[in-house]
C-alpha cells in the first residue's frame, strides 16, 4: 500500500476517534483532536486508494515553551509497523519548517522510543510525576544544522 499524509478536515474527526483507542473513552482526548483539526494542527495518514479514511494521525503545535512540538502520533492497531508513524513524523518535521522540533513519550512506550531513535531524535530531559511510576521523556531533533 502507498500512504499519503494530508491535513485533517472536520469530517475526519469520527475516523480519528476510531483510530485512537484513548479517544474512544476520553472526552479530553476527543476535545484535543477536535481542537487540533480546527486550528490546522492535525495531519492524517490514508491509503492513497482510500483517501477519505485515515488510519493514523499526528499533531503539531508550539505548545512546548513556544517550540515546535509533536503532542500526538497515533496509528490504528491494524496498521502498525507499516512505516506510517515514521511517515507522519517526517511530514510534521517538514511542516514545522523549524530548526528543531520536540516531542515526548512515556518511558514505558518502547514503540515510540524506538521510532524516535530511528528518526534521529535525542534525549532532552525527563518530567516526573505526570503518570505515576512512568516518567515522561522529552526528545528533540535538530532539523537545520
Ligand atoms: C508509536 C506508533 C505511533 C508507531 O507507529 P507505527 O506506524 O507502528 O511505526 P512504524 O511502522 O513507522 O515504525 C517505525 C519504527 O519504529 C519502531 N517501532 C514501531 N513499533 C515498534 C514496536 N512495537 N516495537 C519496537 N519498535 C517499534 C521500529 O524501529 C520501526 O522500524 P522497523 O519497523 O523498520 O523496525 C504506534 O505504535 C502507536 O500508535 N502507538 C500508540 C500511540 C502512541 O503511543 N503514540 C506515541 C505517543 S503520542
């Protein structure tokens, strides 16, 4: 399959809630997705042959001390390990047109940590006490050397 990344539109909202198991249960996550779509901060991944049906999404904003930040990258369970997460993040990096970009994930999130290592992200600090016993790790990538 060939995957395309495009900016999310309001009609994608339902699909993104299905893609994201947290959003199915969490009002806050649904509000976060809706806000990101309305602000133009959300991009979706679709099969080129089925461009109306997102199978993953990623968000990009400047919520981290004013720096470019990727707060969410989610790929549906059924489409993981096909290179979609990598493609979404690479697209967000290009969209930022920044010199550096930040993201974060829980220490326990091996898939995301491996993905970030593969894309050249470096460790940029730790925030304790968000999720008990599972520190939030901050990562940064230099985009313009
Ligand atoms: C993290 C996530 C976005 C990765 O998406 P994905 O499309 O499956 O990732 P990719 O197929 O692009 O994988 C790229 C690389 O990441 C690493 N990776 C991805 N999933 C992995 C896993 N389960 N175990 C170990 N490494 C993994 C590998 O290095 C992989 O490269 P390879 O397949 O050539 O070995 C996906 O697992 C996900 O949606 N997780 C739940 C949401 C989440 O935790 N998001 C991150 C914080 S917001």
